[in-house]
């Protein structure tokens, strides 16, 4: 295991930048950190992480980042308990199946799943989000079986790459389930946290987690995510969302080119 200053700084920077951006835009950090962990360390002459190691590190890091987010929203009446029960229960099962099953997949297969999710995420970022009025909590209704089925599917795909699926949950809640915007942001964090429990357990059981870099990433994310959230309130996030969507799309293309060639 590398304990050099360069190694520490590079892993910390990846965790910090990824969490800062995710805090600013309210998207799951793994969709950004996965390619950063895959491509940046070799650029500095450091050991290359395998796709399995990257997904394991991401899963554990997201667990702590989402926990911090939910803690911030615990008061204020924006957490929809029914939605958390239906989507949380389904996504926990899905993320465990995906993360445990990923131990039996090839490196290429894990990258293919990331490439597919990244393309979906990039497209979803360009879909105009309908700003729904914030109804009172007790008046919000949704299709329960549909919510559970969609959460199960998101959980399985995101569990494979160590993401928690927040980047897919938000547009699904807004556009398909018609949940008010502020409630969506708070509730999706709670569902993301539950999803990351399933992902982390599956990755730990199949020996896909590198503990030292995961620990560095956790410290970086706990520091950076609140700063990003604060910054997000003061700047034009629309421009950032477009840049991020282009960045994710470019990464997906690079991964597909690597796989196909």
C-alpha cells in the first residue's frame, strides 16, 4: 500500500472535488468520483485501481456522505416516511444484490454498467426539471408499486458500480412520481443512504474495499459536501449542471471506447 504524500494528496483531492461538486448540485458523488479514481491516480504515476476497488471505495464513501446529508434534513418536515419505506426497502435489496453480484463480474462488465449509468445520468441532467409546488407532507401521494419497482432497478445497477443512485432517484421522483422539489431532495438523500448500506455490505463481503483510500475519501467528503451545498445557493448551478453533464458524457464515451477497442 502506497503511503506517500502524493498518494494522500491525490486521493484526498479526488474525494474533496467530487463531494464539493455533488454537494453543490445535489447529485450522487459516485458518478463523478468513479472516473476520477479510475483515471487520475495513474496520471500521477500512482498504482491504478481496478474497477472493483473503485466501486468498493465509492460505496463506503457515499455511505458517510449521504448520512451527513440526511442529518442536515432531519428536521423541517421534508422527509416523506412512506416514500422512504417503499423506495428504501426496495433499493436496499437491489443495491445488495448488485454490489454482492458485482464480485462475480469482470472488470469490463463493471465498467459497462458505469458507462450505461453515466450516459443515462448525462441525459437526465438535460431533462428540464418541473418545479412542483411544495404541497403539505400529508397531501403528497404516489404510486407505491411503481416506486418500489423503480427503486429496485436503480439499486441493482448502482450497487454494481458502488454508487447509491441519487443521480437517478431525483429525476424519477420529480418526473415519474411527481414529488414536490424540496421533498424530493431531502427524501432522495435518505433513500440514497439506505441504498449505500446495501452497496457497502455487499462490497465488504466480497472484499472489494480498499480501506486506506476509502478512509481518506470519507474525511474529504465530510469536509467538502457542506461547503459545496453552501456554494450551490449562491451561484448559477444551471451552467455547472451542463458542464457536469458534458463531463459525465465524455467519461462514458471514454469508457465505451476503452471497452470496444
